[in-house]
C-alpha cells in the first residue's frame, strides 16, 4: 500500500463528515429539500430575569435554584423551538402538496379544493364568482416538434404571465392535458369573459418572443358563473362545454 503520510510540516486536513455538516446546517437555520429551518436558540446563561418575572426574591435565588431555573427555561426554549419548527415544516409541506410539479401554479387537486370553497362561499354569502378554463390550441404539435421539456417550459411561461395579470385573490391551477383553470372571485359572467380575453392576449405576448421561432399558439377559453348547486366537477364541465363551443377543428 502506498505511503500516504503527509510531508513534514504539513498539517493533514481531516475529511468532512457530511452527516455532521448537514446537521449543523439545519441547526444554523439553513434550508434543505425538507423546507426552511429555524436557527436553534442559544442556551440561557442566566435566570435572573426569569426569577424577577416570577417574583422570586434575590436572596432566595440560591445557586441550586438558579441552576434548576436555567434547566427548566432551556428545556422550555427547546420545546418552543421544536414546535415552531413543526409549524414551519407543516406550512412548507402543505405548499409542496398544492404545487404543480413543473408549472408555477396549483396542481389539479388543490385547484379542485379551492373551486369547492368558491362554490361554498357562493352558497353562504350569495357573492358572484366565476371559473374559466383555458385550452392552448397547438401546444400538442409544439411538443411533437420541440420535445416535452420545451412544451412544459412554454406552458410555464404562459402560467407565469397569467399570474402576473391576475389579482391576489384569483386562483390559477393546472387541469392537465395542456389546460389551465382560473377561479375569479367576485366576478360576474361579463367580467370573467373580459378577464379571460385579457389573459389570451398574454399568450400572444409570450409567443411573440423570438425564442419560439415564430411558432403559433392560440388560447381558447370557456367560462362559467358559479352557482350554489355546483360541485367542482360540474363547474369544470360547464366551463369546458363553453370552451368546446369556441374550439374549432384542428390540431390539439
């Protein structure tokens, strides 16, 4: 076996312990694929402030009492840190569960949930809410010519353009099959149609980018004014039926 003893005067560098390094990064509050992490609180060195708040006279704060208070408060800080970390983790996982794996929008499951909530609000408050479905005519052939990744990237740019043109209260999500759905709270049928036309104009702006090489893509939409008797499925079906009436024969 070759001699790997370092030359005299050279201090060898110990190998990096990847597990300890990852643990230290988590304790320092860095993020990983499990979400953001809170920085671990530093141990308390004094319990005098706690004793003052609890009304413990200074002459009764013996070394043993002081040590006991420190132990209790440091354990309390640890438990509170773990609870806040769990809350942060839960929020992160909830967001991950709702996110589409590729597009910067909600996935279909999350969109269906929000659509159900919109129908419930319709029933409880009598507010007018609308739902719109968008189909991108020509995206299938775009994928065949340029590949799946290029088609997903294009649809992602369109989804991002939609998000920029919508209100914070509006919800956009994927319906699959090259289609997006948009929930428009407090929007009647006319307002929904106007907003849907505005969003189709955003598609033209995206396609005007020279990176797409003059490819054409046409957005077709259908809208539905939500009723208190709707379900998420029936609302999607109604908007899709309206879309079908505007979809001409051609490649999909």
